[in-house]
């Protein structure tokens, strides 16, 4: 680790220690001895999307293909942190696109989701970020993204509703303009 990274890590650890003190904790307590380091490492992992680049993730895994039917990758696990409360939200992402002479390696689709979900986020923006990235890199005839998620900021605090699921969608191209295409996608992900 270079000097700059070590200094940043040390500042982060100090901030977590200060937070624990503000919460009324004794930072000398045995159970908290390494908590600042663990929290810093955890938050760096949970927000690693800031250090990821979609172009590098795709890594030229876009291929010419004479295929024009819908491609769907569904039930992609999503884990993110709400930018308003720094509490997790989690669920499933479903993605479809209509190829326009190119397809993408299937493993790249969930990786694109991770680029954007592993940042401080709101579900609405996460949904459009994923759809926009696929549209930009594939230039398909259409893209559809639906995310269904549970938000701990609604479950653990505030309204405290345990079974509330938030569903967001972004439809681009034919998924927006053609109700039959949109309906086919939505039927597939039921």
C-alpha cells in the first residue's frame, strides 16, 4: 500500500473511532478493539463500484451475432447502500435487451450491475445507470431493466414496514415504444 493509501486508511479508521465515541461506546472495549479497521475495510468493499470501470469490466466481450430475439438475464442479486442513510438495500435485478447485431458475454451483465450497485445509491438511479450502460455499450434495439428491492432504511427505522418491496424500471428503445416487447419481458420475469 502506498503512503497516500495508508494515510487515507488511517483517517477513515480515526473517523470510525470518533463515530463510536459519539454513539456512546467505549472504544477500549474488547469487542470493539478492531471494529474501526473492519468497518473501514467493509465500506471500501461495499463501495468498490467507484473504483470499477464499465469498459474494463466488459473487456471487449461484445460479439457480432446474427441474433435478434430478446436476451434476458434475470434474478441477478443486488446489494447496495442507500445514499440517504448508509443502510443496505438488496434484491433482484432483471435485464433484457434486443440485440442489434451484437451480444455481450452473459457474465458481464451482472458485473455491470455490480459497478453501479456497489456505490452509495438510490434504487431509481441504479436502475437507469444499468440500462444506460447497456444501451451505450451494445447499442441494442431496446433495453429493459427492473429492480425489486427491500430497503433496510424502511425496515429498521422510519416507517418500519418489513414487507415493503420497491420496484423500479427503466425501458429504453423498443421496450419503451412497443408495449408487446415490454409485456413479453415483464411476463418472463414474473
